[in-house]
């Protein structure tokens, strides 16, 4: 049982590989295309997993109980994996195995503030973007897109125009970063 995940080669000469990952999140490739990372949440337990792109050499990077890790993504050089857990963004070394959440570095401190921080994506080796609901920002009630330097303490800064704090608010639901890290596009929703 579980969700089937297919790795499909782009070239016509390649052969599709079907791998049962039981993934709770869409697997994400490393920038060089050699690895994939995903989460499995099955109620009271969760795992953050990594494997070669064809599903071989599967390892459990981390595991835990309770609310699961979500939205894992590789750093551009593949050395780190960022993910969200319990309304915050964490990072762990991709060469880790058998770790727990206490082994990961917590990058944001937003627990208890609405939707907190979710959907991290690397922009550069030490910079991530994420959707967040952070106290003291223009998006105190609604989500906005934040930029965070992973080498500096704090939650990062709100990306201008990613949260319209007017009576007809627009806020991001999900987003993507251009390959060169210069643009962010998001799909939003309006409240009125």
C-alpha cells in the first residue's frame, strides 16, 4: 500500500522507474539530480528519508513522533536539507542518518503564532525563502513570504508586496523560486 512515486527520465531512451516511497510530501531532487528527499507521516510517527533518484540506497535521515516534518528541500550544493516542523524551519546535514529533531538546527522561532513557518526553499547556499506568519510584521495575521539568511539569528525579513495588509488582503498559499534565485512567484488567496 501507499503512494507510488515514479521517477521518469526526460530522454526517450530512458526507462521509467516506479518506487513505493509511501511519501507524505512530494519528493524533491537535489540540484545535481542524484538524490531525492521526502517525508513519511503515518499518524503518530514520521521519517525524513533520502535516496538516490532511482530509489536505491534509501536511508532515514531523521525520525520522530507527533506532528511530522514536511516540505523537505536540498540546499543548492546538496549538503543540507531544510524542512518545516511544528511551525518552524529546521536544517540538518544531508549525510546524517538515524537522527531526531533535537539534532537539527532550528532556524526560526514562530511556534504558537498561527501558521508559523512552512515550505522552505533555498535561494542560495545560505539563504532560504519560506511562507510565514510572524509576529511584529505586516503579516501578523496573514502569511507572507520571508527571506532568511541561515547564518544569522532571527526569522528573516518579510519580502515586500508578498502580504497585502489591507481590507482585501492577498496572501501566499505556495511559491516557487527561479533557478537563478532572482525571482519568486506565488499563488495567493484574497480575503474580503
